[in-house]
């Protein structure tokens, strides 16, 4: 049985019907209208059907985040459904399975489109969380390039020197895109604040999802899992743990937190920076 909906209800929007997106939808979607967006019809319909069977007032909107018009249509649909209180952007691709252009279109431009489209429909109290990555904390980018990534119009981003210098390296593209996510959130905080709304990011480390499985399979020497052991975590994180972090950032306890990133990686980046053996030492 599906819950009754009306235009006065709070609306939660989650992009990405994968492991993290589904976990976030379950964590935050109760009691209001839940809109789940994904670029692929089959997983979207499957997840929405499962959520509806559990009593969520869920609906699916086919959305390609790499297409600005598609994202703006999603934002408009959400605003028509009620008061947009929460937006969580989990949709993305990985370096293990995607080309440089695909990573830039989805992970870089897609995040910019979500931030900009939902700023237009944000109301007092709206909270947006963009899922970035621990990779963004590993980037080594000059101040000038980082400022450009933070503030350049979307149509100019792919022509920036830092982007054109990537060549055919999907790992470098992923790191750059995720760093851009962090600095775009910082730069967007002022405009969101002026609407009485907030925007933050979460940077997961290794999380047990289909995407991380693909990344592990492309790492025959097992560096990823060895790093988890070395940093003391001893395991990957779970989608539910990311959902918990997102729930904090979108909740009342975080109402004075905006324009920042929450690193959820089991200590991986701290180990890399302070304890990882480096050649030449």
C-alpha cells in the first residue's frame, strides 16, 4: 500500500539508485515524498518498487545528471511535489569502469548541475549533500587551478588547463573531479546561505558497493584491501554508514554546518598522509 501524497509534504530527492543511494533513501525517505533519480530505468524501477512495498511514498524520475536540462527537470519535478527539504547526490561513475570524458561529464559537471539546479528551488531549511570521495583529498592542484574549478561557469570547466592536461588517465580525472566537488560545494555555500539553505559534501573511502567491487577487481595486487588493513580499519565501510553521515549533515544537529566536507573513510586518508611508507625515506 502506497502512502497518500500532497503538495504540502516534505520532499526528499536522492540521485543514484545504487548501494549508497538506496541506503540514503531508506534512511531519509520516511514520512514524506521520496523522489529517486537514476540514468537507468531497470535499477530505478526495481528500487522504487521495493521502497513502495515497504511503505515509502517513492517515485522514480529517469535522470541523466550529465545533462543540465535533465537535472533541471528533476529539480522542477521535486519542487512541484512539495517543499524540497533534502537533496542527496550520490550518482556517479568510477575510474575503473569509465572513460575520462564520462568521469568529467558525470562526476564533475553532473555535480555542478545538481548544485545549481537545486539552488533555484531551495527553500529555508533545504539541505543538499553531494557524495564526493576520499580521492578528492588526495589531489595535488595549484591554487589558481583550484579556484577555477570552484567558480568557473559549467560550460567553461572542460576547457580549464587542469582538465585538458589530464590526457587519457581516468584515475587522474576521477581525483580531479572529486576535488572539484569539494571546492564547488565551498563556493556554493554563500548562495545557499542567502536562501536559508545549506550545502555540504561527504567523502567516502572504500565502501562495500558494486562500484567498489569493480574497483577492487581492477586492482589485482589488492592494494585497496591492503590499505584498509594497514590503516587499522580492517574492512570497507557500509552504505548504511554513509547514510548515517548524510542523515547527520541534513538534520537539525548540523544546521550551522555548510560549505564543508565530512570525510568518512575509516582513517584511510590520515594513514596515507601520516603513516604510509614512501619511497626514498
